[in-house]
């Protein structure tokens, strides 16, 4: 993303400000990123960042519950808030002449969120219900189990929504302490894009945010996941008759030199993606996994996932099995595609297509005023603005040898976590278990020998 016309400053209280004015549409978007997510959570406190994110929608003295929603609707705008592994964010996109409303609201809830005890308890019920709703999906359960197995110590192992026991035990005082620790000016990045006068916007930001106090330096995240030396496997059983498959490998973080080569490897295997919150999803059927699994009718779908994170993340391959197909068939087909890349690499034409499609998807995920603001703030929190500015350059610099090296280095049996969801009927449980034991003993070894 070219970062021309960019204005950066830092207020005395530590708030980082990024402005990118443009007049292509009479709208403006304001985002406030906080450097806190599930990565910052400790055992016993999982889900606390997501819960605090919810609580800031419960109102302040100036904007009681529901008043902010009405104000944005009357102004013709949209808003939302989200929690990720590395960040929490709120945004408003409004007609340009009404963007000051976003500054009023966000500065107010940065300092004055109420955390009323009755609202805290009400939201506990909401979040537990949200978790229970997700748990109705066996694929969700499989993903949660694989994610937890793929990390031994790092907090990325925990679901963003939190574990049920922690959600039942967290107190209002703990939530408020988390808010006061991380929702501070010196731990935040404010981004404004769209139709505004920079001098006026800087004055308004200083007016609404400049007098807010700095907090203490947030506790650093020192924990590092040790290298994997053995594959890990998860077998989940249930009464959903549809079988699911999930395959995860530890993968490089955003600022690692291998990140962009790995993005291209992901595109070759599973299709190009924009990696943003909005749009830019994989939409082509030329990728290797689609041809190997869906076209051969082993699965009804296949998806891969890889995105920028502060610490090493996961590259995942997921699929819904076709009827009468066994998990070991899917796993063997995936390893065959990986082994081919490891052994033969990728042709220049395939590389060029993967890069072109990835550039296009990234453009789709960053083309509007709202999406542009997301990428500016997200990059500043997870990586840097220089990283974002050189995205296209680094992507186009990837070579066939780089892609082959990614497959050889990261996609190895001792770095994998494999998850099977196996439908189990009461009168068929024993044969399923016996078949699965056979599958686990025969799948990985041949693949390992083939690629060693």
C-alpha cells in the first residue's frame, strides 16, 4: 500500500496518531487500536480482553447505554469493535462533516467506561451464551482443540473468547483493572482516513485525547513458544454426521523475513487472500489443494489460513470430508501436495499467478476509506508502517526458491498438529476407534519418508 500523504505524530500522553486525508469520497473513518488481545492474557484470565471490549459498549455517564448507537445512526454512520490475538479496536465511519462524533465517543470511553456491576454480570451471560452457540459446531470445537494443542505455553493457544471456567470466575474488579492497564493513551493508536483537513483533525484529536492521562507501561509479553520437535494429534468425536479435518503448522510472524515468502506458499497451496477483516477472501480454484481434494471428491471444500501476527502464528488447512472418505485419505493427499512443492518447487508461471492474485486480494481488502484505516492501525500494532509500505515490493521479490524453502522448512511432520473430527454412532464406536488407530499409525511415516 503506497503511504503517500501520511501524517504521523504522538501526543504528550503517548497516543500515536496516523492521518491519511483524501477527497475521493465525502466520508471519514476513525479507528482506535489498543495494543491488547488474547496474547496479553494469563492463565485464569482468558477472554478478559474480549469481555472488556464488550463492556465499552455499555456506556459512560455522557453516553449512557444505547445513546452512542443512536447518535451514530442519526449521523448516517456505522461502527463496531473487535478483539484479536494482538489487538482490540473500535471504529466509526461517518459522513465527513460528522467525524468529530467518533472522537467524542472514543475519548470518552477510553477514560470513563462505567463497568456497572449489573452490566458486568449481564455480559457474562451474553459471552457464555456466545461460547455455547459456537460450541454447537464440531468444527469450532476441533479448531479450538487443535489451536490449544499447537502451542504448549504461548497465549495464542487460548481462544479469544476465553475458556468457560475463566469466564465464570472473572470479577468486575479484574475486568476494570484490565481496562485501566491497557485502555490508555500510551497504549493506543488513533487512525483517521478520508475527507478531512489535517490541521483541523489534529486540533480536534488534541482537544479530545490530549488531556487524558497516560497509564503505566503495560506488562510486556515475554513468553516464547519453544520449537516443536514432535507432531501432535487431536481426535474429537461427536454426533454430527459430517467429518472435519484440520491441519496446523507453526509459521513465521509478520516481521520475520520468511513472512512474505510464506504468504506466497499459502497462495500456491490454498488460494490468494487479502488477510484483512473485510473481503479479500480466497476465490480461485486453481490452487493445489482444491485440485487435489475437491476436484478428486475427497472433500467438499478446502481452505487454508495464514495471517500477520506479532509472535509466530499458525498456518492451517481445513476441510469438510466427502461421504465415505477417511481422514487418512485427505491427510495423505495434502502431504502429497506439500511433498511435491518441497521436492520440485513451483514453476515461474505458477509463482507469478500466485503473487498477482495475492496482490489483487490485498487491494480488495484495503480499497475503501474504512479498510485503509484498518490496515494503517493494524500494521502499526502488529508490525510497522514500513512493513505495510513495502508489502507489494516484498511480495513481488519472492522467488520460486523462497517458496520451496518455506515448504521444506516449515511444513514438516515434527511441526504439525493434526485434528480429526470423527462422527461416532453408539453402535459403531468400536470400529471407528479401531480404524482411527490404524490411520494414525500409517499416515505420517510414509509422508515423512517421501519428503526427507
